[in-house]
C-alpha cells in the first residue's frame, strides 16, 4: 500500500528524478478515474502525484496558476489553520 509522500514542496521548484517520479505515479502507471477520483477511489495515488507535481513546480508557481477565487479560498484555509 502506498503511504503519504515524504516530499516537502517549498516556494521554488525542486527537480525530480526517475525514482521519485516512479514512486509518485500510479503503481500501474495508468491514468484511470474511479467515481470521479483519479487513479483509485482511496485517493492516495492522486495525493502522492499532487505532492510530487507541486514539489516540481514550487508553491510560488502553484499560487500563480490558481484562479483568484482559489487563491482567496486558500488564503482563508491557511488563516483558519493558524487558529
């Protein structure tokens, strides 16, 4: 069973290597959809790939990609988490 990713995305992009990519993509390297959830219905593979991609692009770029409404929602979630 896959575990949570040990990668820690930071502000700037971080390079990936083949081993990291292999560990963070689906076990069968298939892109599937299970009741609206990519890869498998437990969401673990989706979450690992998400962390891997954010690790690669960096948080700064992720925030730049987000629509304004998503940035506002993220800002609110972060403020709520600090409480």
